[in-house]
């Protein structure tokens, strides 16, 4: 068994949950500005998430549900996850995004993963409080990957990390195999392989003997 850890926003999904929520709250420009500052290292990820969550304060449950209902996983992602689990691997999603959006997207495609490590947006009285909570605000994905590997009994050498952005870099650097999914330039050099589709990712995992080849199955 191997441990396969996916990032979500930008990797398994091309949806950006904070963008979808910001659209419902009418604060798209403000959220985009904060995101840009974080990408330019003017803000830490934690600071940027707390600031974006604050802008969403008061958003109704109906609008939150609508935003999360629009989250989609990429074509071929559900089939790839199913193949990995059928091969006996532990499949996890480690994301700074929100647990509810991940669960909604997976349920829509009828696919499950073994573990989701994600953040949450608390509600009170049917509206967002403007706060954020969860293990991947202050915590980093390398620690999350190492803790999960220990919990499921998988050596770090048998872990696979797939991601695209700066907050994925820690887990890409410690994983046994690191794959960039259309990675940002600063991330590319830390990847053993780079892909731009789920089909290509499947081929790469076959090449590294994480999955049996489709030809072998035939």
C-alpha cells in the first residue's frame, strides 16, 4: 500500500472555493487582491485566509451551499481515485480549501477518498462568522503528510504527493514521489514529474509502478 496525497484547488479541481464564495458575497475584487498579495509573499497563507474569511462574514447558508455546489473535480479525477483505491492505496486530500466543498464535489461524482484534511468556515445563526478554522491554516502539508503516513503505517518513501502551488511545496519536497499538476514555476523544480491532465497523471503513476498499466489489465 502507498499513501497518495492530492491537493484540491488547482489540482483535483479547477474550482477555487474562495472565489466562488466571494462571488456570492460580492467581494470578488477584495478577495482577489488579498490572494495576489499572498502570491507575492506579502502575506502568509494563514493571514490571507483569515482576511478572506473575514470578508465573507454574514454570507447566508443558502449562498454558501450554492457556492459549494458549484465545485467540480476535473475530468478523469473520479476514475483515477477509484483506480488508486482499487489498487489498495490510501487516497487522501490535503487542502487549504474547505472540507464541505471537497465532500460536495466528490459526492457529485460518486467517488470517495480515505482521508480529507481540510479547513472549515464556521457558521452561527445560518451565516458565516467571518472566521476560519482547521489544521491547514497555521499547519503545513509536510507535517500533515508525515502524520498521516505514520497513522496509516506507510513509510515516507512510499508516499506520493500531487499539487500545484506554493503551499503544496512542503509536501512535494518530503514525499517519496512528487508530481506537479500544471505547477507554478517555483514549484516545478521540486517535482519528479509534471502533468497537465488526469489521464497523463494516470500514465505517470503507471510508469512509477504505483498503478498497473491499462495494457496489463487488458
